[in-house]
């Protein structure tokens, strides 16, 4: 694994939440007829609380994160546990926002496939490691853009360290080529796009059962 870049190129007062940048996009990918959803690696539960379906389950391995999240909404079923071993069922929607890199890549994608009901939708916004000339070219755009957004958010009072000190942090992630290769085998037809701010997106629709 290679190290991933962080917000550390900027003063702490200019740090901001890169995951939130793509949250509206993520929510727009959810099918209108979905009734159940699972958010994997829910952290403070911001995304889980925003998912507009009847039944939302959110899981995180951190007791501290679940303790914080569970105090924010009684609508969501909060689960502290290991996504690989927890008895969760299957869901119309599975989301993973900056959590897949906390798991072994292939095993994580296989588990996400198991958790997605036939005809359901998996949506991932994840981190990747810079490893190719194209990655570095995008980095040349990302670094100044990161600073511009940080300055703009600081001017409106919305910048600053976005993470709880107890939130688990992983300093490595797969490369985009590794993610694409694993997804092609495990989630055929998954759409993967490179994004700014060291992120990529993945949308996969599970086949219907006839």
C-alpha cells in the first residue's frame, strides 16, 4: 500500500471535509423505490441520517463513533460491529463513504456484494493512492483547488478540522487501478470515476433475480 495525501498541506484553519463534498452526489444515486439502506463505516452518522428511505441501518466498528451517532437520531438502527461478521441481512441500498479503504479491498467488495439485495444499488465514495502519471496530473489540479475551497470555507466559517479526534484514520489505500481491477471481477458493470480531492466514486447495480 502507498501512502495517501492528506489535508496537511494547509493550515488547520483551512482544513475541510472532502467526503461531504460528494455527499449530495452520492444521495442522488439512490433509487427512488428503495425501502432499506445500510451505511458501512458510518462514523458520526451524517450520511446515514440523510438517506431518505424507510429503514436505515448504520454500522461502524468504533464504539465511540456509534456512541456519538446514536445520540443524533432514533430513526436509524445503529450497529457497533464488524461488517464482515455482523448479521445484517440484505439491503436495497448499500453506501460506503470513505470506509472501503479501512477494509481489505477484495474482501470488502465481496461483502458489499453480499449485502446488496438483488436489484439493489451499491454506492461508494472512496480514497485512492496516487501511483500513475495521470494521478499526479490530477494532483496538480487538486492541490490548488483544495486550498481555494479551504480559503472559501474559512471565509464563511465552515472550515476547520472536520474529524473527531477519536475517528479511526488509515494512512494507506489501494490504487485506482487496483480498485478497478478488483471491481471488474467482483462487481461486473460497476461504474468507477476518478474525482478531485483524492476520491473516486463507484456505483454498482446488483442483477435482478428472475
